C-alpha cells in the first residue's frame, strides 16, 4: 500500500520490512528502538539487544501491520540515504479509537457533497501515528517534515485504494508535558479530541495518569481527486 521509499526536500524515509538478523532493516530498527532518549515517551520503552529488537519488529509487523520508516537527513556527501535521524510510523489500532473521533470536515461544493454521501463503504481501519527523533536531530524540523510526508503518502494511498470514496482516520496520543510533540501534531493538522485518563505509570521521569488524544481524518483535502 505504501512505497518502500518516500523522499522530501531534506529527507528520505525508508520502510523497514525485513527482520533477518543480518539485514540492514533490523539494524536500523534496533538503532531507533534502543535509543533511550528517543524512546523516552514510549510506554514500550527501549530495547536492550538486537534479539529483543527483532522480536519487537516481528510483532510490530505481524500484529500491528506497522508502516515503519527510518528517517534519513540528506547530506553533502555522496551517501545513498544520508544520516539516520529517527523514525516515523503508522500502526494498526484494531481496538478502534481511544476516544470517539470528531466529525470529518464537510466539503462545500455540490459535487463534493455528493461524493461525501457515497463515502463510508470502503473505510480503512484506524491507524496510530508514532515517531521518535534522535536528540541530535531535534529542533531542525525533521519530525514535522517526516510525519507530513508519511501522512501525505498514506492519504494518497487511501484515496487511490478506494477510488476516492473511502476514508481513514489517524490517531495520535501525546503526554501533557511533551511540548515538542504537542506542537508537532498541531502543525500536522491534528485536532484535539480530548483527555484520556489511564492507570498511572512511571514514564520519562514522572508518574503519568493520562494523555491527550488527537485525530486527523483522511484523505487530506489536497489528496481528494474528482
């Protein structure tokens, strides 16, 4: 459904799909998930060995049908991909939305309203957005650019797969104190759905008893073709 590579002005996103112990995909996945700072806000927490990363990658692909991309920043050197700066992903959330989604934005033109009535028969399952940038890449806009590229590619795939008549929904969960992530998802166009109470857990140096839920309807308006 999604391409093996996604390119932007500054970045290349490489989809990781192969879990063989010697394959570069697994080692890139391990670089992402073994970084304790990049994964500080993850309930899963960092992995501690290549074998643990392999088990987690296999589960991510089989259980969550995860579209997981390693993110590379372009450099002046003649490197094929660039410098590895983090990851972005869209994983299946089979249990449905954490909170009821807001209504999708209504179209305004008569042709758009007619198409809106026809949509819904080919709705795609809910997916959740995930991302983790390495500390050395913070503050450069890579997270916004990489996530926007992934969402654009997924939005185009939703429109293409359904002939423009299906729709999708992406959810993002963000901790109240994770200011960087809150700013990022707002830039991406996510709408705040509400606060989700949860059992308290120790995460990134403090006890957390809930998180903000944001949502985004797809296809994105620019991706809907008539």
